[in-house]
């Protein structure tokens, strides 16, 4: 990305899949990301490990940073020569104050670029089965801010009440009573279909379908809180027929994911199939060892008989390093591969190799014991894994007299930038999953003794033991120590609940 430049990026309405390709590229390459409350955590999970994260914190009724402060911050970071990303919910130019930020940048002669986003104005109704226009029903649509007081505002309610098109009030829940009363005051039929949608496009979307004269009461009874969107017009009547989203065993359940970025991506996809609302919150990341350690590890692997992988990340790093340092893959054709479980085995298959040994129980202890029985006398072994990996492998190999080299190929680090995000995300989550002891330890360091954490589900007994050791109460432990097994464990726990 060009340095000393600001990118005003629309994050979309909530579903991370609705972000534009260009927007995702900017997120992954920015030096500084200044984000709104409405930006999905899954998008922030894509930022570079070295990027600075700053929360502007703008939310209805809770402005942590004023607009003037945000604009000053954009200029400050740009003048430092950094590529600055301003990540805004929805589209920057639809009630997003992106225009004000662009004008401030232009006045200071700071280069900037605008990357539009999918607006909640039409996407959120679509996720509720409501087309904002429809032939023969509504040929026009009005997007109106719900922030202004109806009395004395610049919104012409007299004209809107007589219009036959669709009315979409963004952030319309807080003033819903005043809005509906003003429309009916100027002649809008109280029987006009109306809808309120909260958390639109996410797995915890809530919606209420009623009429203009009953929507306030229905919203109160459903206990729908801001922020949200109010839609008024005959197109709302199509919602029942056009409702296309299907529920699953984890529908309306928000699940906090804490592992490395790659693992969280796989978890996210698995949970989406069950209707959940995954919250990507990678508390840890991996940092490769230095060139000398990795290159030495590759050379030792080329001379070994077996190579052991205890994670899919280790597999990826090994083959990326082979390419980076110009090593010929033909030099490892003689190698036998041992992996800790099916996820690691699948990662190995991506590079054209099948595992020669994988234990029935996916633990380091089972891997060590099983592999020890398969090794011939004197066969050299290389273990390519995290520096802080389990010592069970070492102890078992030592007891068997097996010759091995342990390569600390990478280190797991705590992503302290996520601390504030984690605390906020916990308040709305139903479950929290852990797939490694490293993630457990990171959580314990970040959250401390915070009470009332979501129900905890662990990928296996080793991780559950780490959670218990950190003083956490574990609700369930997966019987199958895989990502899919973890998802099914959450499903079973939800059914039991």
C-alpha cells in the first residue's frame, strides 16, 4: 500500500462475507486500522500482526471518540507516512460521515482513496426477505437517518407520508415512536406493513414484522434494542414468502473463537453450516523462527527418515520455508510423515503428501507412543513444531532411545491488541471455544479474573486441563479432537441446554 495515504473502506453490514475484495486487500496490508464499533471482528482478524488497531468506538449513545478527534487521528497517522485504513460499518458515504473525513483529508492535502461497502440500507432488509423495491409494489426507496428528532428535523415527513415507495430509517429503533407517529400524523395508513431488524446479516439477526400502528408495541414486546433498521412499506409484506435464511442447531448463538487465524477461519466455516454467529477473535498468532533455525531444520529433515508435525501451521511453515530458501522437494521424497491428527493430515495433503502415521487419539502423547513402535533402530527423526510444544514427545522418544532433532520452527505469541475487543465480545457471546492450551493461556492473561464468561467448550482433554488449570469452568469437551468435532460438541451442548 502507498505510504502516507488514507483508505476510507466500507466494512459492510455485519456478515464478513459481504466485504468487497478490494476492502479485504486493504485490511490485510494497512499499517494502522481505525475502526468503528459496527465493523465485524472477523475483518479485524485479517489485519497484519504488526498493524496498529485503534477503536473509534462510535455507537449510538456511546461515542468514545468525537468526529473531530477521528479526523485529527487520520491526519496524524498519515503524516507519519503510514498507510491508514478507516474501517466504517456499511458504506462510508451512506450516513457514515465518510464525506466529512474525505473533506478533512482533502483540505490537508493528504492522499486518500474511497472503497465503497455494501450498505445496510438495502442488504439488511434483503437478509430478512424484504426487497426495498419490487415491480408493482414499490418503484422507489428513501433512505433516512433515524438519528434526528422528528420535530424540527430536516426530514420532510409530510412528503414521506404521501409517498408510495419504501422508507428505510437507518438507526431507526431509538426514535421509532416519534417516527411512526409523525408519519401517521401526516396521513400514512397505520395498516402499512413495517419491520424492525437488528444485528442484520449476522447469525443473531432479530426481526419483527408488524404494521405502522403496531410496530412500536411489537418491538417493545420482543425487547429489540438499538441499533437497528426500520423499514416501512408494502414490500415488507413479501418477507414471509421471501424468507430465505434457514435455521440450524446453533441459530441465534454467538460463539467466540480464540485460536490462530488459520484455525479460526476453518472453525468459522464449520460453525456457519450450523447456523451460528461466529466471532473471530484470534488471541494468539505464530511468529516464525529466524532464517538460521529454519534453514537448519530443513537440512536436517532432508537427512532424516521421519518428520513429525504437531499442527497444520507447522506443515504450512515447513513447505513455505522449502520454497523461500530454494530447497528442492525431491530431497524429501524419502521422508515418512507423522502427524498428530486429521487436521494436520489434511494440511499435509495440500502439498501432495499423505501421512505415514497418524494416531487414533489426536494427542502428542498418543503420537509419540505410536510412532516409537513404528520406528526402526537408528532412524533419525525431526520434530518441526512450536518452541513451546508439549515435552511428552521428547520424554517418550528419550525413554525409547530414539534419535531425534527438535526444531523450534515458530513461537506462539499473545495478540494483546485484542484485549479490549475480547472483553466487549464476551458480553454478547453464548459460547467460547478453545483449541489449544496456548489460546487458554492467552485468554487468562487478557481477561484475568473477569466473571461471567461464556460457556467454554474445548477441543480435547489436554486443552480442557489447561483451562481448568487457569481457573476456568469447562462446559464440554469434544470427543473427536478436530474442528468438526468441536463444532458438533457445541451443537450437542446446545441441545442439552
